[in-house]
């Protein structure tokens, strides 16, 4: 092989030179457009495009079924829950403009992989009576009982905030809930529990066969832990256990049946939206599930006292309804 270029190589150079001339002409044309003002139009069109990245969910003018399916949670999304019997507290103040959020459990999504796993952090603020106020009222009652004259002291309260974190929430196959009333402070891993969602398996069952098995966990001592130290709670659970034992031979307390889909209003990103839901019921009570396979969030939990005579006779039925029940009041940061 000689030192001179081959014919093929020369032809390639020739082709490259032609391509280069086309590039020069193209750049010259662009320069002409900029000078004449057409370039301003090109850059203006780019400025009017939507910014990249996640955008809030578009829930305008869609059906309740479609609205439910568009509610997607991401890291940073926030869920607000009002503790208590939903029926008794339905008129409670839940304004998003309030900074106090007293009595509301504020949940922040830390991780959300649909139909797989989730993690969340939460905080709950309550106004509680101070120790000094409790002592002052006890002294007052003692004085009155002794026939002494005394001025009844005013109740003094202070704000108490507790926080916690749940990780490894099972969104895939768990049939066990973990109700907010039982959530411990600090950090807890719950790989066997679906917390405030129904898992993929349960969702497919309640939308398919309309039947599933869901363990609400109300009588599971491994979940309520230190709460058993409260006399009222211990009394309520003891009575409920008696009721459960009395029907065990004829009723499966955990067998859950689903109704046909219905709708309800839900505050999402500051907008009231009608969404499709599925109401699911067993012996313990009723839950309302967002009809969304990617995010089957339990929007409401209502404990039932029907058929629970021992609990009613214990005088703790209303207490347990208030403790167990909750309702999602709004969702923010939904995409």
C-alpha cells in the first residue's frame, strides 16, 4: 500500500466538504433569521412551553372514577387525618388556612412505590391539661368534699406534639391494617402491615369477587402495645374480646364484603373533588377505600358497636369508636 490516499478516501473527503458547505449555509440562514426577528419568535415559543418536572394532578372536568385514579402520591405529598368517630366529628373545623392543626394527624409521604412499599412520617398535636391544673382541680374536689369553701380553678392546657415514622409499609400482599390510633412514636418498620392502605391483593379481591379477609388489628396486642396501660382502653378491649368470642362459632369477624362503587367529596390540592370510592365492611366496622389500584388509600374508618353488647355494657363503646375512627380531610402535593 502506497503513501497516497486511495480513491475511496478522496471520495469521502469530497463528501465531507459538501456536507460542510451545507452546514455553513444552514448557520448563515439561522443568523439571518435572528437578525430579521424570526429568532425572537423561536425563543419566545420555547419560553411558553411548560416547565419540566412533576405537575399537580389535573382533576378538572373528569368523572369521579377518573379523578380517583389521578390521585397519585409522591415523596412530599401530605395527608391530613382527623382522629375520632367520623360521624361525630364530620362538622369539625379542618380549614387548610389554620396553622394550629390541633387534633389533626399530619402525614408526610417519605416513600411511595405503588403496589409495593411505602414510608411515611407523621405528627399529631393536642391541647392537654397541665399537671399543675390537674393537681389544682384535685385539691378543689378534696376541699369541697371536706365542706370547705374554695374557688373552682380554671383548666389550664398546653400543646403536646408527638411524632413518628413508619417504614416498609406493605402495599403488595398484606391483609393487616395498622390504624393510626396505634402508631408508636419514634421509628417503626412494619413489613407485614399495610397501614392506611389496602394492599394490591386486597384491592383486587374487593373489586373482583367483592370479598376479602381484612384484619383491622383492633385486638392485636402486638400493635396497641403501651396503650393497654390506660384503664379505659384495657376495659374496652377486654369487653370487645368477650363479644368476639361469643360470635366466633357463627361469624367470621374478619371476613370483609365490598359494596358497589359510590362517590364522595374529597379536598385535593385545595380543590373539592368528587371521587369514586369502595365501602368495605366486616364485624369490626367499615372502611372507605379510594378506588385507585395505584393508591387504594383508606379515606375513612368507622368502628361499629353493632352486636357488641359486652362493649356497650362496659361503658367504653363511645370511647373506642372515637379512638379507632378517623377520616382523611384533605390531600396536598398530589400529582
